[in-house]
C-alpha cells in the first residue's frame, strides 16, 4: 500500500493546559502572583533568585524564605512540569538525550551536548562549550516525511514554562558537573527539538525572553547563543524580525526548488522557496544576524550537484554580503524509513559546489547518531513499549 502523507496541522489540539508555573510569568507578573497568595511582594525576587540563578525547584533549599511558606509557594507556583523518564548517552557521556513526561503523560525530548571534552572526560585545550536542543511542541504538525517527529503528528503545544524548565534542568546538570568536562554553564540553546517553534510562537518568544534575560530575572544566556528554527512560516519570521531580540534564525530549507520542496517540506505548498528566503534575508538585513540555512542531505533525493548550484543561486540572488550560512545535515534515518543519508562522495561534491560559488558551508557534527539522535525517536520508542 502506498504511503499516505501526513496532513499539515497548524492549530494544536486542545488538551489540558499545564498548571501555571513561575516560569510562565514575566518579571512584572511575579510580584502580583506572590501577593495573591497573601505574601509580601519581595518574595518574588527571592523565588527568581532560587529558580533562575540557583536553578532550584527544591523548597528545602530556599532558606531565606520562612519554612512555613516554602511548601505553599512550591504548590502554587512550582508544580512539577517535567518528570524524568530515562536518558541515553553517547560520545563518552558528552551527549545526553533525555525523555521527559509532562503533566498529561505527553512525552518530549531534549538533547544536551558538551563540546571540547577529551576522551578521558577532562576539558580540552580550547575550553568546553555546551548546547541544548530543546522541544517546543509535543510532536509536530509540519508533516515532513523524513522526520520522525513530523510523522508522529502534533499532540500539543508546550507552555512557556515547559520550554524554560528544559533549559533550567540542563543548566542545573551542567552546574553540578553531571556531564564530562567538569562543572560549567550552558552556552547555546537551539529550538531544533520536537516541534515547529514558529507554530507555537507566543510560548517560544516568552521562553526566549526568559532564557536571555539577565539573572535573576532570567537564565542569562546570550541572545546570540539562541537559535530559533522554522520550516518557513513566513508571517512568523516577519514578526520575529520586529521583536528586537538578536537570536539566530535557522530555516530548514532542504531543497532549493519548489517542485521537490513541496514534497519534502509540505509547508512549501503555502509559502514558496522565494518567499521563505526573502523573509530570511529581511531578518538578516534588519537584525544584522547571519541566517542559517539547514539542509538535510538525503540520498538521491536532494543531494544532486545541480541542486547545490541552484541553492547557491537562490541565496546569492539576495546578495553575497555574508548574510547566510548553509548547514548541511547528514540525515539520521528513522527505523524502517526509505530516507537515508547521502553517499560521502555526493556530500563532498555538494560542499565543493557551494564553496565554488562562495557560499559559506559546514557539515553538521552528527552527534547522537547511535542513540537515535533525530528528535522524536526516543519518544516514539517509549510510546511503542
């Protein structure tokens, strides 16, 4: 029987909302939430210190708050959002994928990656950096046929706090030295986990503000260390352009021609390649931040040399002033899928063609391949147990 394409889904199914959490609140909302509980407003600042700077959700450590108030504050403002299910690791423990269960039983994943660690677990000569790949939806409605998450459909949007708490948990794991390389800080957050971030725009933008606000109002991660990806929701790219937050925009293009992209990235039936690239160019022009073009290389599908030439032409038609960088991704195939990674020689020729045209290009480090690194695979395997 022929494969039946998944439908595009923009509106997330309405499911039980997670309880309100401190991380859902902007700084000016926190004092009001505390006073609603009959407590002085200054307790909000103390809670911000504990959550965003101390990375703590354990009320027993909140020693500057009277013991009689700690549990009521935890119950009202710090309900458990992420319950650890299990994790898998590789790269000598420097890459860890964690499966989380949300309040309604929904499963999501995050992946924490440590770079610059020697095989013996000690920091390398150039220092250690860490990146977290975070989920913004449970599942995804964009229906890309080669993506494990897309083939699972969209279950629901994540709340702001469910996104932020993935980041806080990673910060806490690094601070406590749980990964090789010793205690450290989280440097980068990439919205490239489960889901289409731009389809959950409100929660994603609020979470970006919480992630990038200086401690103790937020986690204090530089906006330049945050990447928001999209398959090409043009109106949301245009909206992000106006927000004044200099995050990196990553566009999952995967094909330079509409005929193929209509199949690989079904959102292309609504916003074509030129519209998506134009919106990305305007983002770069306004923010002065270089845009990343994500391109998963798929054997005999989109890896032909002529497509590399065409990709270069599409990008350089907007100018060659350094506004764009191509990030080639060797496809991490999902079990049973007909889609697989390009041959090494085809990948090398694709790179050569882009470089010949003067387009900056790198091939992504294939971290996590042996632990089903493509987002959605761990959640899918858990659901099938």
